[in-house]
C-alpha cells in the first residue's frame, strides 16, 4: 500500500528576502507505505529542489521517528512564537 498524504510545491517566494542567490526552493511530499519486507507501515518524506524532480532525498520513517520529527517541528514553531 502506498498513499500520498500531502505535498508542497515550493516557489521562489518561499526563499527569505536577501537569500535568493544562496537558497533554492525545496518542495516536500509526505506519504505512507508498507511495501517493505516486514510489511510495517512507515511515513515517507521526500524533499527535492524545484526543477530537479527525481533527484531529491527520500526517507522512510518508523512511527517513532515520525513522532520525533513532529515534536521537533512543533517545538520550533513554539520557539518562533507560533502555535504548534
């Protein structure tokens, strides 16, 4: 089983002002899959530079690691004064 959950097609507007020459827009996608020898479901996170389809990085996260990432993002949002 594979199923797409969400994706974000980045644009040049996502680059912070003043960093246009140093950073590239990076798109991300989140999916789930259980197509592994152990048949355990994992969260699949793909990140790739816009215009470089197929050349990105893909990680297959266990539920524990996906939860850790979720907590890290929530903590980062709190640090910048945003609601988690």
